[in-house]
């Protein structure tokens, strides 16, 4: 009942304001009359009695106002009134408002975009019921600095049965497998070998067919496979009849039992799933190759799970010391497991960068508001004179700025929608896990709303506080706008300096990324990447597989190269363990006659295994000795070509040709290899600046199962895919060909990171630079405009145009330089941070070229922005200027 | 002698107590407090009306338009059930404080 009455009172107050005011008027009027009568009774004249009553009463309107404020609805009324007024002001100053809204839209839009990305990558749980409770369990080497390892099947079983904090734990082994059947070309797909309960743990049943059951992962169970939606659609044309048919996975038959939902690729980008059936090998406790996924019980903390799991791990370590000694276990959230330190730091840096953009935008708008508040001083003084308190003035100005920022935010939201879409397209082909979906959800919207309102308060508060600090006497009397000349001058200057400093920091980040990007592009200029075709072969070379015998592999490569060289348009063909610029495995080596400084720490080299034609094909010049001949690499003729850097490092001041070294594998030395030639330097790994120098050996010496085909072509390399695939298939029907592309495209794909994030940072920095320049221009122009009369007098008294220009410029340029110096110190810090992430190619933490470049850019653009108003000032006609006020 | 200031927070108590005797309009409330305090306490209109509106909002008193003894239309306030409870609570609180202050003044 109480609530009903209260609500009625509240609503009544809000909607029947007229009646409320009339009744209050009546009530107070009667009070006044009664008092007057009493005064008359005491012997005063009616006139005197009335005045005495009024005097005693105090301000009738103030009483009314205070009585009104006792009601809860008062604040709503005030807010509505302020809002109405704000809308009127915004419409009245159309251009000013547009400038503010556009600036904020840019700042808020960029922020919302990046937060959407951060949310998708780092915050959003897996889209399954209870996804926020999904964790991974991994082994942890307690002795070796906590390296994490995978987990063996028997250990998995113990974790699953003994834990008390999980709803369930399931395991998966992630591999690639060849999918073949009688009808389509064989394809290599990502496969997850999972324990049978995996999909019921994830609450994700197949859309077609059935899930795995406990019968499916028993030893010796009949092989079954679940298809990913994309495989079903792409390879089998979404035919429902595919259920029950038999395909071959790595050559072994398996029955298709179902199709998983669209977009489901758990845990990363798996497209096929089969149950793990324990075999003798899998049952070995030393064989650790499982990832464990668990769902915590509701309202169980991850710390409780950690304690639970480590107790089990400790028990296992005590029980099976041979295999599990010093082996602990760690529980991490799903996100933490898949987002490495690098991913987190790059997104953190991005969030900081866009925070800077927003700060610049706010500083800019704050300056505009400050500038205008000087013009509004009279309006505010009148309000104050009519009885508005300072708080009321501040509130009204704040409502106006928050309304402006919300309008800017709405425009920014549209911008962000576009930005997120663009990023999604750009990041489409970068191997991101399936659960990273770039879209806006409630979290993003809350963030968006928070920054919209917060920026309104941020840029509105200082100008509002300052504008409301009014000395009524001077403000009302003084008619000339010059009166406010000094007010806010220092604050304005500080805001400009902050903007410029933040811009320099942003420019430093962008500059570094661009430089790194350009450096990567300029790597290995001698390689004719545009006319090179590459593709990956993976011969099944495991124990008991078709290419287990190295002679078979050699034979296959030999035949294939002969076939390929005969193709029209191909001028040279070679195989290599990796194409130029796309990385290489590193090996431990021992240099003959050179004592190892530390027997535990062997020397290292990056190894590329290749066929004889490879070096001439990529145009890597041999500087000393000779290149490979066909016979090199046969037993007794083990040979190597080393790069100049390798020779300089290990054979300083002598010829490397004829010297010997050997590989050390598992602390066991291999055969001695003779250096037959020294070739020019090449960057084999653009992602690791500390990669050891490369060496080349013949594929005859070490014919691995993974090889890249490298073809030099005279025609368009893109047209070769079909014929090359046909050639491979003519030798082996079940062998797929992966990664078919030109070398240029492969290199570009390798550098997607730099190109996407470099572009983003460039956009941030450009936005910052434009805003800061407009900011400094606006401030200098405003100050100049206010000094028109003064300048006119100076010119009339004989000041030269250049003197006036200098006068106006000096102020702007001082701010520019202070901002630059402040910014540069921040920039060095930023560059250090970026360099430490290891994401950039050849990034040095204080690259003088970048620092000089961004300083020059800022000084040029900022200087130009200052010079424009200065030039106008110099052209002032003294007669006009003196009359202008 | 300066006019004694009404202790802050006590106005509500006085108004409630006065209304406990029956419905009154604003002027009468002020007069009644003035008279009952032997002309010591003067209730300012600037405090009285905000106080009345606040207590109305809280549901302690209820307004009703009626005829005053001189036939004028006036707004009469009367105590509600909640108001009576509030009065008891505030009286007890006041008694405790008065006693405590008295003790301090006597024994210090």
C-alpha cells in the first residue's frame, strides 16, 4: 500500500506540476494572510502588517523552491529542464556542435572498435552454456621453470575420476589428417582425437547424426568420425545421406556418424573429430600428448580447482616417480591458454593507443568548450544574478556536454560497426581460432555507454567549473569580450601540449610498425618472389606408413621434380624444407677443432634442407667455393653451403671452405660435413631477429617427409596450381598438396600481423595528428582573434607584418615544442614496450629514424596550423581592427 | 537575548507532536509551537514548509483541503499510522538525548 501511495505521489508530482504549484501558492498565500491579520490584531496598520509578514516570511520563491526540492521528482524535473535547454543550445550553435560531435565520434568510434576486438579475443567466453567455467588442465614441469606440458592418457583418467571440483574433464589430441574417399581429391584437415564425452561436456550435440558414445572410445572400437559443418558442406554438398558412409582418415577406414553445428571448430580450428581409443602406446604414462578441457562446477573458483588438481598431480608424482617425478599440473581459463603473452600485450597496447586518441579528442573538445564559455560568460552571469547556484550552473553545463558526447557516441557507434566489419574481413585469413568472433555484445555496449558519458564529464567538467566561477560585478559590467583574455589561457595551453604529446606517442608506435613493415618488405631483394610458386608436401613418413623408408621419399622427390620441370611454364624446380623468408628449424652443431665454450650450450644454425637446384633458383649467390651438385649429400660426401654470417661467426679471418662441422642431436654427434661453399647472407626467419645463421645441406642427406615445392616459372605462377596438383596425384593418389601460392603471397600472409596492426596504428596516429593540429590551430586562431584590437594598435604604431607573425607564432610554437619534448620521452617508452613484445621485425627501442621522422612530421603539420592564423593576423587592417569591437 | 535556534532535526518531532492533537494547517502549526513553548520557539516558514513537504513525501502526514474556522480554504495536515510510529520513535530518541545531555551538564 505504501508503495502504491508513494508511486502515486511521485507520478502525481511529475505530471500534475501545475496543480501542485497552484496548491502550494494557495497554501503559502493563506499563511501570509493569517500572519498579516495577526499583525493587525497586534496594532499595526494594514500596510505595515503586510510588509512585516512578508519580511518575517523570507523569500516566498525560495521557500517554494526548497519545498519543491523535498520531492523525489525534483531531480527529474531539473534534468528535463537542463536537457531541454541543452538541446536548444546545441541547435543554436550548429557548427560548433558539429565539430564537437565529429571529434568525439572519431574518438569514441575508434575506442569502441578496438574494445570490440579486445572483448572478442580476451574477454568473451566460449559460446556454450557455462562457457565462462571452461578451463584447461596442463602438466607443469616443476623443476624447469614451470614449462607446461601435455598430459598422458592414464594421468587424464586419474584427473577425471579423482577431482572434486569439475563437472567433467575430457581430453583431445590435435593433429592433421588426410581425409580421402573414392570421389573427391584427398585433403589435409585439422582433426581432434577426443574422449567420447567431449561434446556432451560442451553441451554441443551434432546437428545431424549422433554424438560419440562411451562405446566409441573403448579399445578396439570400430572407427567413427564426426564431420565439421564446413567439410560436410564443402566436400559432400550438405548431403544428409553421407551419414553411415565410409571415408579414409590417414588411409584407415572410418564411418561418418554425424555433422557438428556450423561454426563449431573446437578447440581451435578442428574440422574432423574421432574418438581416442586407448592402445598400448596411448596407455603409456610417458606418452604425453593430450590437452585436457574441463568444466568447473557452478560457483567453484578456479583456485579451488587448481588446489584440487595439484593434489592429484602430487599423488601421481609420488605413485609413479619414473614418469611423473616433478610433474605438477596447472589449471588455466580457456582464454588464457589460447591467448599467448604476445596477443595480450598487442591488444593491451592497442587499447592504450585508442585511449590516447580519446584523450586527445576530449582535450580538443574541452578546449573548444573553454573557448566558448568565455563567450558565454554574460549568459552565465545573468543566470547567477537571477539566483542560480554554482552547482546548478555546473549541472546545466555538464548536461550539455554529456548530451554532446552521447550524440558523438552514437555517430561513433556507427563508425565502430564499420570498423569492426573491416577488421573482421582483414583478419579473416589469419588462422584465428573459431571462437574469436568480432561482434558487439552487451559488454561492448556497456563499455561504449561508459566511455560516452565519461568523456562528456571529462571534457565538460573543467570548463564548467571554470565558467561557473563568476565574479558577478565585473562580468555584468564589462561589455568587452577581451575581458576574459587571460582566463583559461594557461589551461588551454596545457591541453594543447597534452594533445601534442599524446600524438607523438601514437606516431612513434605507428612509425615503428611502418618501419618494421617496410624492413620486412625489403628483405632478401635478390629473391624473385613474384615468379616463384610454392606448395607444401607432407609425405606420411611415420612408422609403418607408405614413406617410412627414406629411399622411397628420395625416389618420390626425384620423380616429382622431373615431372614438374617438364611442365610448360616451369623453368626450374626444387624442393626445400622451407622457402626463403618463411623460417627454418634450428639445430645444434659442433665446429671441428673448436672447443665448445660451454659443453651444455652447443652452437646453433638454422637448417634448410634442399635439392641441388635451390640456391640458383632463389638467386642466392655463392661467394666462395661452389654450390651443390647432384652427388653431394650421398653417404661419404656429406656437404654444406654456409652463409657469410655463419662463416664470419664460426671461422673468423679464414676461409670456411673445406672446414668441417656436425649436428648434435640428443647429445649424440652426427657425421662430419664439409663446407663446400659460402653463399651471401639471407634472412630466413623474419619473425625471430635472434635466429642463428642459416646453412644448407642436400635433401639426399636428410630427406624429411615435410618439403616445400619451389618452382621458378616463366608464366603466371597462379596458373600452375592445377598442373602441379595433377603431377603429384599421378605419383600418389592419396597425397594432398597444401599451401599452394606464389612466394609473394606466402610472404605477405606471413606478415599479416604487421600489415593489419600497422594499418590500425597508422589510423590511430593519423586521427590523433589531425585532431591535435586542428586543436592547436583553433587555440592560436582564437587567441589571435581576441587580440585583434591589440594587433591593430601594434600595426598602427609601426609593427611589421613579420613582427606580428612572430608574436602570434611564438605562443603556438612554444606549445608545439613543449608538447614535442614531453611526447618524445613518452615515445621512447612506448617504443621500448613495443620492441619488448618481440612482434616487430628488427625493431630497436630508440630508432633515430622514427624519432626524427615523427618529430619532423609533427613540427611541420603543427607549425602550419600555427602559421595560418599568424598570417591572417599579419594582414590585419589597423583601421578595421580598431573599430572591430 | 538572541532568539534560541531550533536544534536541527527537532522541528519534525515538534510538528509531529503538535499534529498528534488533531489536524492543523501550516500557520496553526507554527502558532501552536510558538505558544506551547511559552513564546520561546519561533518556527520559520522557510523551514516549516520544506519539513511538511518532506514528511508528506515520507508518508508520515497526510494533507487534506478543508475550511478553516474563519471559513477560508486551508490545507490541513494530519498524522498517519506511520507518522504515529515515527513520533514514538523520535520522542524516545529525544528523551534519551535530553537525559544524557542533562547528566553531562549536571555531573561535569
